């Protein structure tokens, strides 16, 4: 694309259309942009637009489109074409920093993100001058520019907080510290001085405090991995200033907004985080400063109000106390009973109260409420922080703390009993206190794994939780219902099974509650109970125990999906999936109605898929319905195809990218249910599956390969007779996959199915070309994964066509090639093969080469006979060689960047492991013994003399064991 006015105009029009709410206008525009994004100059056109366009909406749209383009395309993936040409890459890096710094804040943020994405790949090696360019801008004195630099530095360095330690990381951090630590410290001091100078200028203070927040965040990132020498030497400067900022209160920086945290609150909460980091990681060096931080943060907590805007500050301040109180050498700060009582009374109890803001979130923003409460993303809530502080205090003071709180719990419950409809919040706080007191260790999978012995959980459950859930109306006191259901969920391992069984009908009943939180919690609790394991790893709750509830359970679960706000509720869909899995054949009578509801739901969400987890569980539920029904009645597969194919066709025609990999998996499952022939409806689709465009998307590859394997397993002869012209297309797919390090194993899956199932004459003309392609790849890039797959393939070929055919095809490509493959690949590498079936295929293949290949006995290949036998005995008896050379760091399929739909394996569409030599050979060791016996009968004396002169003693001993087990001997 030329950098011309005409192209800028075209781009402007299409960007406008991508903002149109009408999908008929929006979708084609998105498709157009997708089609041109690989053109040279496309990113530069976007940057020109966001710099020069007169319309703000276009500038913003261009900046977001540019950032997403960088996200999708900047990373260079091995074996794949470079998606951005080198001249564009150079131009982008040359222009983006000045452009970002001169842009308004809204656009600055997008470009700053784009710089950090480029930086992740290119900094420091391929972008060495980035740091210098940024640090030089500190001298400008213009805080709009300085904040742009700080924001970019923050998005570039924040990954240091969660990267694993490595030499590369340390080298990079050292480079950053050498260039950045001193200018950052100087900027910090200068900014603080400016704050004093401009103490009465509100607009100047806002800009300066924005800088201080970013500086404090950068301090956290640069200190996270280890305490840098520079910051240790300058701790006095940083900590003294942090402490004075914590105690600062400037009326001009206070906000009237009760919801939104102001700059002062954000800065103080980041400083609490920084202090907690030092208290936890560098406590020895931080010790001189700790007491004054504890005092300052304690005063903060006691004087800060209950408004939502202070939530982050309060929770970070409490987290600081929590991190200090569980360190043994700070224990003395908390030992005094009065201190403990004061913390409980002034910090913990007030911050556990259910506030009006929480009530509002519960009713009006339930999705966010659930995310925070159930999934633990409530890190920055007061309740979660208070709960962590209770746990921290219980580490050394469990007895006194439990004693203090028991009194609180009892008085709260008494308050509630006086007037439940007014005082229900007291009971909510009591339940929360009991939960935080009782839970010492918790995992997502098992709930509470360690509990406080001083709290009687079952008694509390029977007296205070069950009555709420047994009450006649499911919609009364929704918050207490949700608390009760959550209590069952959290303490499911501590509450006895009989109490859980009593709870199940109550939970099923609460699926009908109007409150989104209540019916979601009910679904989630059922799903968690159904996954619990009892003795012998069987499910704790059995299908038999669930028998009385099957109908009402399924009815209520599907009804819950029709409740307002829950039409795509992932917890309900997961509970449906788990119920099917637990109940198995008990659901068969309900399948007709269930599959109708699932397909209607599938059709509805395919119009605009927005909830990946919901969609995944929906497809899992469809797979379970198919599996369970067809296991009892294989003929039923036709009725599923009838129900699903219309929707599937629509998904494929509309190219719903998120769903296509799932559709292929379900189709594979259905096709594998057919016993002999491929139905014509599948054959009509076969040519479409070979279209190159489908194979461009990484997420399609695993399910498509599996679907083609199903075609080959069920109807290779049909393909050979009715679609022989498609065989080159099939091999074209193999050729594309084999060229990629990430997908070569998928290419082998396909090739192995072709070799195993296709009639030999249909692939005769292609065989030699297949081997030549494999050798080319071996020469160009030999990886462990490729070698393992290659070994399995050549042995499968040998099993299918015979050892002589294998020797002949190798030697027809190049004389003596067979000997080279044995010597350089099979003998030294066979130990790397993993997997039961794979090892068995290799064992049977090598046995054939040893015993059914005449050239092995009377040509120059004979010298390889003993080393090959020795390698085979090694495959049987030695541990697998799982070493991988250092230079092989594969790009994981899921790692390929961008917006491509990653492949998500459906657990319940799983393929049964297939053993191509299963019917022929049961025990490969005995098969070797029998084959050697047969060979020695054909040429008496030869085998024994070779063994006795050359085979290693240990291997010989193993071989004698095989011969005894097979009751044969060698002549």
C-alpha cells in the first residue's frame, strides 16, 4: 500500500465502519482491514492517520487498531513468514516514541502499550537506544512528556514482577538499572520538591502526583526480583520520602467522588505495596524503617473512612500489616493482648462489614461481584485483606485471636436474631468472620484443605447455615443465601457427607432464585460437590444417590439459563456438564429435550460468541450427551447428526472462528461412532476440509487433523474410490504441517493414518515423494520431536508394507541409504521414543527389519544387525531418554501471538488411544523371541553365532528371558 492520500482516505472510511453497531457494516470492514494488514506501509498509514487526522474518533480508532496490529503481528515465529516487513519495523521504532510523547493522553496510552509489546520482543538487543531516548526526555521539564515516558517504562518493566529468574532477565534488569535508576531517583527528588513549591496549585499537583504514582510503580517493578545495590545505597532517600508522602494530606488533592480513588489514595496504596515488598523480601535492610511505616500505616487505617474510593488504599495497608505480622522477628510488635484487641476491633471487624456499595454490586453488577468473591480476584477488597490479616495473626496467636473473635461472632448473631430483616448484615459479617478464622489453607480445586481446630464447622453449619437454606422462599435474604451456599462450597471437605447430601436438594432448589449471585453460587456449589472424590478415587456423591433428583436437577439447571442475566452463565453450563458426567446413563431419558436446548443455545451464542468458558462447557456437554447415549445405543448417532448439522453448517459458512475448532472435534466424535462406512453427508464436506485457508489458523490444526484421521479410519476405501483426486490435497496438508516445528507431529499423525488405512495402490505413486520430503526436513532442521515422530512413522511403514519394502524405498532414493538411516537415526535415537503404543510400533517394526529383511543377513548391512538388536532390547529395558538439546526451545502452539483462536481440547470429545499393531502383536518381547526362532529355523547357526560373539552380556540375558517366556529356542 502506498503512503498516499487516497489510501489514507480509504483507511479512514473503513475505520469508521468498524465502529458501526450494525454487524452487516462492521464485519466486512473488519474483514477488509484483516485482508490488507500484511501489506507494506499499512502500519505507517495507521500512524500517519493518528498523527494527522482531523477527527479525534479516527485518531483513537487508529491508535487502538495499531496497538492490536502490533499485538498480533510483531513477534517473529519460527517457521512462519515474517508478518511485518523489515523496513516497516525500522520506521515504526524510529517514530513511535516521539509520536507517543506528543499525542494526547488517550492515544499516548495505546502507543505506550504498543511500545511495551515491541519492547518485550526487541528490547534490549534489537532496540538498544530505546532507554537512552526515554531517559533523555526526563530533561525536558514537560510533565506531559515525562509522564508519557514513565507510563511506557512502567508497561515495559512491570513484567519483571512475574518473570522467572534467568540470566537473560538479570542481564536486562542490570542494563535498565544502570541507565534508569539514577535518573529516576533524581526525578523523584525533583518532583517532590516541585510538590512543595506548587503546594497551592491544584492543577500542577495533579500532574506531579500522576508522576509520583508512576515512579512508585517503577520502584516496585525494579526492586521486585532482588534488592538492587543502587536502591540499597539510596534507601534513605526513597524511604524517607515515601514515609512523608504517606503522612501527607493536601486538601487540594481530596476528591468529592465517593467511588473513584483520587491521586493521593492511589499513591499511598502503591507506597503500602512498596513497603510490604521490602518488609517481606528485604526485611534485614528495611528493619530501621519498619517501625515508622507500621505507625504511619496503622494511623492511616484508623483514620480512613468507609467510602469505596479508599478500598485499594485500605486493602493494601491491611496487606502490609498482614505481611509484617507473619514474619517471626516482627512477632513482638503484635504480642500484647491490647494490640491484638485493637487490631481486631479497629481494623478487621469494620472492614468485614457488608457496605451499601457491596450490596449495590451484589444486585446490579453481579458478574463482577462473583468474579471477586468466588474467583479470588478480590485482592484489592477490604474483606479479602481483613481475612488475610486474620490468617496472618493466627499463625502465632491462633488462641487469643479466635477467643476475641468468638465474642464478636456471638454478639453479631444475637443482634441478627433480634430483628433478622433489619440486622441481616450482622449475620453476614459473622459468617465471613467464621470463614476467615477457620480457613488456614485453601485451593480452588479442593476448597479448604486446612482448618482451625478451635472452630466447630459442622455445628455452625447445622445451627446457622442450614436454616437459611431450608426457608420456604428462595428469594428472601439473598446475601445470606449466597453466604450459606459459599460456606458449603468452601468447607465441603470438613462438613460430613450426610450433611452434604441433605444440602443437595436445597442447592437444586436455589437454582431457581432470582438473584444472579444466588443461582450462580448454587450451580457452582453443585459442580464442586460432584467433583469430590471418596474412597478408591470414585466420586464421593454417586449417581445412585442422585437418582431421586435427576429430573429436577436438569430442569432447574436449564431453567436457570433462562433467568435474566444468566443466558450465558459459565457456572451453570459447567454444572450441566458435570451433572452429565456424574449421572451418565441416568440422563438418557432426558436427552431429546436436553440436546434441543443445547443446540438452540449454540445457535444463539454463535451469532456473537463472547464467553469462552461458557462456550467450552456447552460443547463439552454436547459431547457428553453423544457419548453417553451412543454407548447405550450406537444407532442414536444419526439423531444427533440431524440435530447438530444444521447449526454446524451455519457456523462453518459464517466462519465463526471461535467455534470452528469445537465443531471439528464434535464431528470427529460423531464420525468415530459410525462403525463401517462414511455417511454421504460427511463425504460432501471432505473437499472443503482440505482448503488451505482453514489450515492457516493454528487453532484449527489439531481438531482438523483428528477429523481427517476419522475420515481415513472409517472410510479410506471410499476416499480411494470416490475421491482419489483429493489424495494430493491430503498430502499437501501433510507437507504444510511437516515444514513447521510447532505442527510437524500433527503432520505425522495424518501421514500415519494414510499409511495405516489407505489401500496401498492408492498411495503407491506418492510414497517416494513422501520420504524425500521427510529427508529434506531432517537435513534442514532436525529436532528431537521430529526424530521421535519419524521413527514411529518408518516403523509403522515397515509393519504395514514389510521390512523389504522399507529397505527398497530407502535405497531407491539413494544407494545404501537404508544402512545410513539404521546407523545414524534408528540405532542411536530409538531410546527417545515415548508412549506405550509408539514404543510397541517401533518394537514390531525393528523386529521385522531384524527377521524379515534378507539384506540384513547377507550384505554389508549385516554389521548393523547386532547393534539394532541391542537398541531394541534397550528400548524394552532401559529408561526412556528424555533429554532435549539446549538449542531446542519450541514455540508452544498456544504461544503463537495475537488473536488467533487457540485450540481448546474438549475433554469429553477425547479420542480412544488406537494401537495399529494391537491385533497382530500382544507382547512385543515375546513377538521378538518368536520371530528370532523363525529366522534361526530358516538359517540354522547364523543367529546364535552372531549373538554369542557380539551381543552385550546384559542384553543377552534379557533376550534369554524373552525366549524362555515364549517357550522357544534358537537353532
